[in-house]
């Protein structure tokens, strides 16, 4: 209805305008290039209007002709953009599906149609990585790193390639470049921490570590690697305070106290750790200054008293008693350890030594040795993350580089 009313109103307006023009009085005469003319005013007005329409139409037509190259270029660019967008989508789908060759093909097509933009370069680099073409990926990442707005993308990609090659020095340089390109990037801190761990730079790893259980392990490693005795003692004390039951931390602290002449403080820290988590290395440290076998047995009783029912205490007392010639006490402690359910190679070897010392039953020693061959494994340092086992403690698992993941267990 609205359109009909508008059409009627327009028709009325046009009719009224035509009537007004037709009603104009007078005549117009003129001469141009030897030609003379004379006409009425309405005809002259309509002629001028018609001339304006013709000239306007010709002008628009000429402008359209002049714009044809630009329009063609825009049309071609639109076609390239459309084709490039399709190639980008297909490349992303191929990467998500793990199809390396289609991903590289579509990424190359996208670069050809859209040029080397941050998006196409990143797509080409990831497609090359998927196809194990690290040379192509590195070229694309370096091109990205040269772009101020996309430098972080390039450095991060190059960093990942360096880490995969275990090129720790190059990775450290790239991490620094990434930090300069984009200060405060969230991914950099854990990555730099991981790199410091891989490189054995424990002070840097400690500085970058997040709060948690790994702090004690990293602080212990930093203390052990510190060349300055005073700074090493400070770090050892920090590690011990963070985890008074972590054997390496306790030993680092106790060693520093012993070096300063504070033997009672060192022994107190070791006894406390034994009361929580007994470990053979703690006994080795506690009994280290004692050379007399009977005195060692007595010192072992004092240490074991902090956790008397633990199998590690029983084994310590059995070994030191045997070394002191107290075979009966050694047998008593060994049987108490057996009653606790222990079944480890070291225990059966101890039983064999006790049987040899008793000189009562030669077959008993051979039986113990056979049990040692078939018995359960001895305790070791096991990684909570990848379950690798090591005879010695490490601040981070050598296999998976997880800090603070090693625990003293049977397995």
C-alpha cells in the first residue's frame, strides 16, 4: 500500500511539473554557427533537460569504460581471495586430520594465491612440520620472525624445532629473541624453565619455576651446583626448609652444617628425615664419622630409634650388628624385617651373610642366595611421570625432564 501511494504521489508531482512547464509564457530565439532557431519556452526547457540527460548518460558510460581495468583487477583479486580462503580451510582440515601431503599442497596454493602473509606462512610451516620437512618449516618460520607483527610466531616455531633437535643453546637464544619480540608471553616462562632444566642451569630453572613441590628439588640441585660454599649453604638450607623429608635436600643441608662444625644440627636434621622417610644414604651420612664397629652399631641404634618399626631401620641394625660381630642381634633384626613383609635382593643377601657368620647351616646361605636371585627389586629413584628408574637421585627426570618427580620406592 505504501508503494502505491508513493507512485501516485510521484505521478501527481511529475504531472504538475509538466503542466507548469507547458504553461510557461514566451518564446526563445537564438543563433549559433550560422544557424538560427526560435521555439517556445516549454520546448526549450524540455530540450535542455533532454540534452542534460544525454550528456549525463555519455559521461557515466565513459566513466564505466575507464573503470573497466580497475573493475577487472578487483574481480580477479576477489577470485584469488576466494580461492585462497578455500585453500587455507582445506590446509587446516588436512593438518587436523594429519594428512601431510594434502596439507603442504593446499598451504602452497594458499601462499600462491594470497601471498606470504603471517597466516599463510604459519600454515605452510605447520604443514611442513607435519610432513617432517624441517627445512621448509624453518624457512617459513624465519620469514615470520622477520615480520614485526608476527615475530613471536616465527621465534616460537623455530624454538620448537631447536628443542626437537635438542639444540639447547640455539633454543635458549631463540627464547630470548621471543621474549624481546613479545615480553611477558605466557608460554615462555615454562618453556624457558624446561630449557634451563635440560641444560642443567639449576639456578635459572629455580628462578623460573612455579610454586610447588619441584621447588625443593630445584633448590637442592642449585645448592649442589653452586661453586660458592656460602651461597651453596644458603640454598641447601632453603631446600631443607622446603622439604625436610627429601633425602638429597637433607643431605645437602647436613653436609653444609657439618662443614661449618655444626655436627649436632646435621645429625638432628638427618634423624628427623629418618623419622619421616628412612633412606640408606641418611644412615651413611649419620654413621660416616664413626669408624669403630661397635660404636657404629650404637650410632645406628640411635638413628633407628627415630623410626624403629620401619624395615629400613631393621636392615640398618641387622647390617651394623653383623659388622660388629653381634650375629644374634643381626638375626633378630633380620627376622623382624622379614615379618614386616620385605622381599628384596639386598635383604636376602644380608640373610646369606648372616648365615655364613653363624656357621650353623651351609645350606641356609645358598637358599638365601637363591631367594636373592628371585626376590623383588631393591628400592630406587622412580619417576612419577614416566616411571623410569635410577640408582641415583636427579632434580629432574633425565628421561622426561619433569622436575621433582623422583621418589624413593621399590617400583
